[in-house]
């Protein structure tokens, strides 16, 4: 029987569009979901990508080994909000990760991940690096979707404490983006990081 996939993210997401084009039985929502919603619609696989709500245990229990998240950080570093921003502020590895969902925030076992490098800090910006990470995680998903769907991929527990950030953690650093916003060059963040360590 064909999986009925619930995609938690916008319907114009390249991942959702790709799944549709590849014949998957997939539905999207950006709204907060309930147990009743899942059961009434008979979903049996869940993909979260850019979803703004934390999923409770009773929902995750409906998708044993079949609930995954796509996160633009190299877990366990930069769980939670603004992972790209924090990777440059704190000098942690940059990358993308597809992982199983659990009750924590980006704490589930890793399925696939890839480290991503940014060489030109004086030309790359927060916006361009964010876009690069999005393309990398989408390509990782496209490459390995068949394995993920068939549950034939390895799962690796996250090692080490890593880092986690909330939206409000960035407030005292917004002055770094005051002039150029998302077009702030990565060198501005890296220079701040280096200066704060002196």
C-alpha cells in the first residue's frame, strides 16, 4: 500500500513539489496539527521542513521511525532557531542534517548529514549562505528519499551536547545586521566572533 505522507511545510516548497512530481501521495500544511487530524486523514509518514511548531509525543507516536525533519545545521550544533547565523557567530561546523524526530528540538537520531563550506566570507552573505544550505539539504533529501522511505538507512545518535538557540537569543546581536539585514556579509559575523574571543 502506498504511503500517505504529511508534509509539514509550505506547499510551494521544492521538496513538496518534488514529491508530488515523483508520484508520492503527499499533503502539506503549515498549521499546528493534532492527533485527530493525523488519524482522520490516515497519514503514515511525516516530513517536517521549515515547520514552526514542536510536535508532541502523542503525535510522534503515530509515526514510529517514520517522522523525519530537515534542518540546516550540522547537528548536534545549532539546534533550534537561526542555525546558519549561529554557526558563524560561534564558529561551529556548518552543514545540513536529515534526522528522525523525537520530543526534543532537533535532537533525534541522524539519518544523513553533510558538512558545507563557505570560502568567500567577503562576498557570501547571510542570505546567500542560507540559500546554499537550502539547496544542499534538498539535494540530500532527493538523493536519499528512496532509502529513507524504505527505512533502509542507518540511524546515528547525536554525540556530544552541541548547541541550541531560541529566537530571542539573537536579540543582543541584531546590531550586526542593522545596516544590511540579510545581505550582511559573513565576514561581519566571523570578525565579531573572532573579536569576542580575544
